[in-house]
C-alpha cells in the first residue's frame, strides 16, 4: 500500500510539471479553460491519494492490538476482533450480538442447544488444533481452562482466560467479555433489559411462592445417581440469589456446588417444589424417562412436592448454564410452572 501511495504522489507531481510547460507554450488559451483543465487533470490523483491514505488508516486500525490482564497475566489481543471463539461463553456473545466462529461441544454432554447457533461445533474433548482451520483472531475461555490448556490455546490465537473473580456472577462475566471485545456499552444495554425482567419476575414469584422451599435435582443417568444443586452452584444458584426462591435446608447448607443424594437422606429433603432435569439428552429419551421413575418410589412419597404434584421437568441445556440468556430462560420456566 505504501508503494502505491508513492506512485500516486509522483504521478501528481509529474502532471503538474507537464501542465506548467503547456501553459507557458499556449498563450492563446483562455485562463478559464486553463483553470478547468488543471482541475480535471489533477483531481483523480488527489482522490486516489485520499483513498490510499484512508485504506492504510483502516488497515492499521483493524490490526491494532492492546494489552489486557486475564487470570494468568498480561495478554495482547486485537482491539477489534472479528473471528471470535468463546468456549462455553457463547451465551454472553449472543447477548452482545456477536456470532462465534464455532460452538463448544462435548460428546458426553452435547452443546448448549438453547442458543440455537448455526455454526460448526468444536469438540472440546478432542484436539485443540482443530480450531486452526477456523482462523480465530481471539479465543475467550472460562474456568474450564487451566494454565496448561490456556497455553495451548495461546499458540493458536491470542487467548483471554476469564478471571475466577467474575465467573460466579453472570453480570460481571458479561461485562468482562464485553470489555475484551471492546463493546462495553452493549453489556450495559443487555444487563438493563435483563435486570428489569428479573425484577418483575422476582416480584411475581414472591407473591406466588413466598417461603416455600425449592430443590434442584439432576438425574445422572449414566451412573444412576441423583445430584442436589446447592446455593453456590454457578448454574442454578441464581434462582435463590437473584430470583428470591427459598432453598431446601440441605441445599442452603452446602459448601460444594452439588452433592450426590443417598437414599437415606431422601425423606429429609422436605422440598415444596422440585426442579429436575437429566444430565444429558431430552425427556423424550427412554433412558431419561426410566431414570425419572425413581422419584415415584416409596422413599419420595412423603415429600411435599411429590404429594402435591409440584415436580417440574426442565430442559437440561439452559438449566446447566449460568449465563444471561440461560438465566432469563430459567426465569421463564419458573413463571410458567409456579405462577398461576
């Protein structure tokens, strides 16, 4: 591009010199005509030089980088990333109006179906080198990436690992992703809409449910166990901390994100409402239908939620995600089943 700019400048100078000689040898040419001819001949060179300068500036801006600090230190990233990989943070990208070049996928779990993204799948359990063919200019990863894996991603493209301090809070995570992408204003817009919906929904839930207790259970079909999700769970803790629902005592006292429920403690669950979803697949899958029958067993019959028919089968992919879109969909589910 620089060589072309030099050529244009030399062309303009040459034409000015030629025109000067012509003017000296053509005394009978009217001044008005001379002025017009000069304008017509010099204008194209001026426009070309302007376009070259603007194109050079645009390219410089597109290739600009900046330094930011992530969980593992300082990293240099594009100011205006165009081909973004956001592994298991695609929900936040969607809120920000950014379409990733691939979507996170695991053969044992699937993908976040609720996002309905029309992009190729990246097998998180496979080779990271598979990302090379998508030519990303920025990779964003969450807590699932340790330092060793982070270093591997960094060999493919500049990689930003979200800080642990923000991962527990979906709003802070959205802001962090937006800042990395250079579009913080879009995070503010998305959060304002979400917070208004949350405020309205919380008021309706409080009026309908009050202090009735809620338990969130996942059917681990593969190993035939049940997991109770605690109040600190990154996926479902939002229904207690933000939507105002009351956790069952077992969930309220948990320090871990989740715990396997043994048969002995099932009668002590004391849940007025039970939210249940399978670890994988849908409720149409025969194995999930079979696994659900455990809640119809004798150990469960005296639990209030079972006796009163307040067990809600939820779609697993957004209930196993703690991001903004997923949380909004959880709120929709709760309003549908709990508010009459």
